[in-house]
């Protein structure tokens, strides 16, 4: 046998015996795969927690935005109304979960709570994913003139049909102009 062939045979024997100094042994490969698995598992857990935090932040932002839109719309319509007709079905001073305004054109505008949403003459004005609870209007008057309407409600983001998260209380006082 030639010297080159003998060298190749010895090299093949060394490779099959696991003595190749340039390669990895089976044990090293198993350890590397185990460490990689642990790192991937930790990364997935961290990513999942991060995404939950992002979703919670998004729900808080959507709740806040919806509540601000509702409060701004109520504020604008109360200020531009001719008079407050009733609160909770009775004259002021009083409180309840409905508010009836007489607008400048003589038409009536009614706000109420309907299936977890604030409605204006039956049309929903709040965001569907945000559930409104504990809607309460109250009014103050000076003699026969209504001077202030208070608005209070709780708003929560509805993640699923049965769970509401991030509930926050909102209140606003609106001075009535009595145009």
C-alpha cells in the first residue's frame, strides 16, 4: 500500500473513532442543541409577555380615545343646546342615565345607555370595543334655569365577549349656555 493510501486509511479510522480535532463530538452537539433550545424558549416567553403589554397599552389608548370623543360630543351638544329638557326622565335638579336636550332647531336630542354603548337618538356614538357602564347625568339649576350638567361613566375595553379589561372612570362638568 502506498503512503498516500495509508494516510487516508488512518485518517478515516480517526474520523470514525471520534478523534477528529477539527469537528464536534456528539456530546458537544447535544449540549449546543440544549442551550439553543433554552435560549429559544426564553425568547418566546419574553416575546409573549411583551405582546401582552403592547395589547394592554393599545386597549388603554382605545378606551381613552373613545371616552374623550364621547365627552367632547356631549360637551359640545350640551353647550349648543337651547335647554336641558330632562335628566333621567325628570326635571332638574335630578339625575339618571338619560339626558334630553332641546337643540336650537327645536328638535330633541336624547342620550342614553344602550347595550354598553352611549347612544344619541338611538345611534351609537361610542366605540364598539369599549363598553360603557354606570352612565349618570345630573343637573344643577339656578331657579328655573339649568346651569350645569354633570356626566359620569365607566369605560372598559372589551377584549372578548365576556371579559372587560382596563376599566376607567370618567367625569365632566358642562356649563349650560341656555341659548
